[in-house]
C-alpha cells in the first residue's frame, strides 16, 4: 500500500483527487520487551494521546480506528484497553483490524492499514473483523466492527501500528472538506 502525501495547495493547483487529509501523528518507543507490549499499555496510550494533541483533534471526534491487532492474546487486549482508556465508551466508535483479513504483512502492514483507513473515509464503508469468534472477557464487542462491513460517516480516523521492541505509531486522517 502506498499513499501520496502532498501539500494541500499543490494538490489543489494540479486538480488532484484528495481522498483524505492527514492531520498528524506520533511515534513512541517504550522498549519494554522485544515482542510484548507493556502490561499497563503506557507506550500505546502515550502514542495515541500525542497523535491527538499534535493533530489538534479531540478524542470525541475520533469515530473509527484501524487497530494494529495482530491476533496475539497479549497485544490485542492491551491495544483494546489502551483504546478504551484514550477514547472511553464512545457509542459512535468503531474498531476493526485489517490483519483479520490479510494476516500480518510485517513492514508493509502500517501502509496497507493506512490505505484501508483512507478508503473507509473515501467510501463510507469500514471493513469487517473476520475470524473474531471468542473475544476476551471484558471486551465490549459493540465497539468492534462485526463480521460484515458497515456503513460509517467517518469524522476522524486513527490508524495504529506497533512493532517489535516497543515501537508505536498512530496516525490520524479525516475527510477533506
């Protein structure tokens, strides 16, 4: 997946189709463990909070999240808990995982997931979470996109990517108006 990020005035001058606006993002590294997130989710929480602050977006405006969600017991639950910590019980919030359909594309995963977030903004459809049959206890499945794609008028989208060694990245897109 590839996204072309272009300065707005340049894109407008050349008559480009603008699919979404990149509002900002953040990256952190908590270096807690080679493959596991911190048990308290502090690195992920800090990354998301910094992305919101740098983009000037309030947490209430985010209504779609493309989660990193690698289907690992430790990673998925910690990311979910971090999302609930950051966004609370927002009844408009929808969360899905591109990896549920593609598997983990390793170094390409973040780019493909960012494209999925932009496509969701562009089309008004968020893709399903497939193979989610036994969510962890305590997970509010009302937040999760189900096994079928859903219509969603996206105000602001967040795309998370996390990597080995505690590397965390969160980027934020919105419809271009």
